[in-house]
């Protein structure tokens, strides 16, 4: 009784400013948990001071945009709404007609004329919301959103006689420097004159830069802290690079539908093994200490190749995704949690043929990874049948997917729910056929359970790449004359 009384006395008589200070250093999940313990802590946890501190912490982590208008004047309800949008996605993405809350157009110099193709141009909103990176005909450029102008272009150190072109890239907050410092991982390819294919060479470059002052055949780039990864399509291998150690590892034997993702200090590997699709968590330090090769020159690098079967022996976590091999679309998307520190949400999407070959089983599984005392803990949050009838072009933290619909139109598919009258992963041929008809005929909704998607119009979109932001509820794409960013309510 004395312990209970002392706790009640503490929550009743402790000055409220001390509570504000304590909650301001807690992650979002802890604040929500404390708010459910008693009435006074609920009232404290709803205060504007607490939620403004939460928003600022999420801004420092590049989960929320750095520039939120009138942040110091927003009420707790408005601040909660901003955080809620990052966690579950924009509210209007669940409606048939999403509402745009802000639209930004940034002029860009984009070459026009016969033979000029824009389908491979790619724009990506930097998570802090202040910059857009634009892959413009093989040149990587950065644009300021606030100033609506081009601020720098990446200049390769590869000799210009090699006719180098950027193929892919990724960006993350600098793990060691505050402010706007970033780390950019760039994949480049040379194109010798006269079409000499054997003479082509591939390079990966990592730079540290601060956008306001400049910087002193890859696929699926991913960057987390000091480690980056990229798929090497020609060899069906993955390239792992620790830019701080200046070491790299080439992982072979991956298979067409294997994927690698990154969280702090760990590599997340999805690959086929033991007659199933498996998920492994491997300490990145072990990989580079055992198999790393030091980067010393721009000349062709030779590495002792590490096979996947050897790599998984260092795994600290092993999990079976599904007891079948994937032979269709596959993706692995990882986002840091806005709710808890040292926690990530992992989306695994795959398509598996049925016994008769059609239709495919579409599986979207959601996992949570938490680093506790240096060790990763994996828990499965859900196993769902997605509303997707083709592979997504991106998944947000909330599970909203961007799917191609038609030229200048995109589907925003909400996080799926399992059908109540079917097995956990089965789709009947009739439903798939009807849904494909719905995809081909705008406005035709034959089965809202499977096609509960919003159709958004992207005026002037002239590229294959439409970027869906992880938390901001935004789509970003290039036209033939500019870059456009649409933020949704």
C-alpha cells in the first residue's frame, strides 16, 4: 500500500514542468503508454509542449519534414495530426478521390527533341522535405524546394572520356553530422564510344555533403548510416559497402528474387533456402570483418566473393516467410518506426504461383525489428493478401502502395486486409480476372474488397518513376519541363 500511495503522490504532486521535460525525451510509444496509466498523465501527455518535442525529435530523425509552417503556434491536436499522418498515411488516401493539401512545382532544364527519352528520369523527395534529387538523363541533380531552384549537380571523378552516366542512387541523414549533412550513394556506368560493351565499367561512389555548400546496371539502392547496398543485375549479386571502413563485399548466389535491406548495424536478407523463402538478420560488422575488401583505387576491384549460403551462417535471426519459392514480383521495404526508438517496420511483398500456375498468390507480410541490448528481435505483425494485382512501385511506412494505373495516373492502394471468406493467401481466378478488368476501365469497381484503391492524376507525368514518400504522404515525379511534388491530406 505504501508503494501504491507513493506512486499516486508522485503523479499528483510532481511539478508539471518536470513531466513535460521527461516526456519530451521519450519516444512516441512510451508517451502513449504513459498517457493510459492515469488521468493526470493523460492530461500531461496531451499538452502542446510534449507533442512539439515529439515532432522535433522526429524531424531530427528525418521522419517528419524539417520545415513545418508555424510549428511553434500549432495546437496539440494539429501536432498529433501531423504525427498520425506519418504513421498511418494521409486520411484521404483511403477515399476514392484523394485531396491534395499542397502542390509544388520546381522548374528544371530537361532536354527536348527527337530521340530524347524521359522514361528513366527519376525524382525522389529527400526525407527531410527540403530537397529533391533528380536523375535527369544520367545526370544527378539536387533542387531546393524552398527556393524552387537547382542548387548543384553531381560531378563524377571518373574521366569524362569514359562517358559516365548515373544509373541509380539513394540518400540518408548523415549518421555522424547534424544539420542538413547527408550521405549519398551513387551507381555509375561508363559507355565507351562505338558501343564497346566489353569495355563498360560499373562504379559505386559514396559522398558526404551539405546541400547548401555542395560536396567537398545497378538497382535497388539502399543506404543506412555507414552501410549501403545495391543489386548488380548482370551477376545477380549484391554489393555491400561500408563507406566509413572503406570496405566492400560482393554477395553472390542471390537469385533473381532475393533482396537485401539495411537497419542500424544489421543487414536484412530475404532469399530462397531450405525449400522456402527465408528472412535473415546478420550483423554488418561480422560481414565486413570476415569478407570485406578494402577500397584503394578506381581501377577494377577484385574481391573474394561471399556466397549467400556462407553469409547466412552469421545470422542472429532466421525466419521462414513462406514455404515455397517465389517466382514472381518480389520486394523488401524497410522504414524506421516513428513510434519507437531502435525499431523498424519491414514490408515483404512476393508473388507465388498456385498449383495450376494462375492466379498467383499475392502475399504482403509486415514485420517489426527491434534492437534490444545490441541484438535484433523480429516479430511478425501481419500476413495479408494485398489489394495489389501487380508489383508496387513503392511502399510507405503505413503500407500504402503506389501502383501504375495508366499514363499520368497512379493507384494509391491502402494497407490490405485479408478476405474473410478465403484462406490466408488464396485468390480465386474469377476475382483476379474481374480486378484486372477494373484496372483497365477507370471507374469500374467490380470488387471493392480487392481494389479499394484511390486513383490520383499526375498532370504531365512523363516517366516510369513515381516516388511515394515514406512518411510525408507525398508523391514526387518529373514532367518534361519541371519537378512536381504533391502532398495529400
